C-alpha cells in the first residue's frame, strides 16, 4: 500500500506545492511513501528522446544510451504501477506544467504499459487515486482576468484521468506569488485564505483516502483471503 509522491518545484524551500504534498503525505506511514523529486532528474528530456529513438530500433541496434533510457522508463513505470495512490505536486510555470513533469509523463508513455497504442482503454492506472496538488502564482479561477490561462491542470487531468484511467482530485492554492511580488501586496489576505483552504482540503482528502485504505486492509488479509 504505497504512496508515490512526485515533486516538481524548483524551489526546495518555500514551495507551496511541496508544502501541500507534505500535508497530504502526513496521512501515510513514512515507510509506505516513495518520493520521486523530478528536479533531481535533470536529464529526463534527453532520456525521453533516447527512449523514443530506441522504440524504432531492434535491441541489437540500440546505443548504450538508448538501452539506459528504456531501463529508466521501465523503472518509472514499475514505480507508478506499484503505487496504491499517487500525489503530484506541481506549480504552474509560464501557464503550463513544469518541464520535468511533462518529460516524466512522456518517458512513462514510452513504456508499453502506458502507451495508448498498446493500452487502447487507457487503464494503466485504472481506479488509482491521483491527487494533483497545484500551486498557482496568480489568480485563475472563474471570473478572474486570467481565467482559462492555467494550461497545466486540464492537461494533467486529461493524462491521468482520461489516458491512464486514474481517479483524479485537484487541490489548488492560488496567488502564491504574493510572497515575492510587491505589486500583489493587496492580495495577501486572499492568498492566505487560498493557501489555508488548499492545506485543509489536502488534509481532508488524504484522511478520506486513508480511511478507505483502512477498510481495504480489513477486508483483505495478507493471505489474500476475504473476511
């Protein structure tokens, strides 16, 4: 019963998406958390390129870099498939998803188990809860001037929900840039409220999922026999 936690913020300190992931992960025993910090994997895009190239060649014609890339894709796919739940912490960068997260997804899809050409029903993560913990520097909610400018959340919903078949929950904190943008000083109360709401929701959702995990543990003994 493992939680796969994906971190993508380039900020190691003061990151709101990492903060939300911390709150969410508190519902899990430490030994059941697998953490993948994509900022520690700077070569993901190059690895994806090699993995794609490898797909067009027989094994004997692949370069060492291609073989290593395919092995990396297999490792990431195994990690995702072994997870009972996934939490993706992602800030909004230039109105889109972090490049490392996009490359991680692209690399996953080079594995046949995540490739929609091999899994036409898109069920690689069927039924797996995936919680998207989003941090947005500005305001993008309905009625704001930049409503619809968040291109990360719809993309991630489409990938995890429609393509991979996961059960997606989105939790977002907005106006996080008030911490370092003096021009947003007047929005500090709204930013604090949004952050507090996101933290509370993350804790609530995590607790609900923990309760569900507890029920599953009661129903299924280690031997696999149902009570």
